[in-house]
């Protein structure tokens, strides 16, 4: 699976790569995600794809974690805050990853069973329906 997340940070406040890594290390002892998509669309590789992340409980062993910067509006409410650049970069990254992992299903964190979060604050499986494998279950 390719699991999409947001940093759950305000869209008008940058959240550095160092801060993202530090949060994962403080909570889990390691960086949580494989890729970080910044507000400007830059894609930052964080974990090698062969290293298990800690981003989706019960699914870390069979997924890659992709997180975009934002997910909260200026007032701190959950919202799809992806910039045009982030939307483009996420799509291109997912297109590349589905080439390498043709059976991978694309899901938002909130689409996994027993997840009570808004993350990533948009319907990821629908947004990337054209990249989904023809028959897939998670």
C-alpha cells in the first residue's frame, strides 16, 4: 500500500524536514515516513523504501508512508490544504511508485480500518483512482 498522510500542521506555517524527522524520532525512535512533500512541491526522500516506516499501525510492514506538509487551515481546522505544487508532486510521486509497485493500493491514513483521524484531509483513494491497480484489497 501507499498510505498518504498530512503533517497536521497549519498551512501558513512551514514545518521543516528536521522537525518532521524529530517528531518521528521522539515518538517512535526513527523517522516515520518514506517521502515528504513540501508546500513548494519538493519531494524529500526520508526513509529507504526497504526500511519499515512507523506511520500506519498494523500496515507498516506492507506499506510506504507519504506525508504532505499541512492538513490544517490557518485556524487549525482539518482541511485539504495541498498547494497546486503539492498536488502535482504527489501525483507524480505516486505515478512513479505505482510503476515500481503495480499492485499497490493508494489510501489515505483515514481510510485504514480503525483509524479515527481526518488525515490526510482529502479522499486519497478517490483522488488517485486512475493510479489504482485494477483489482485490489488491503
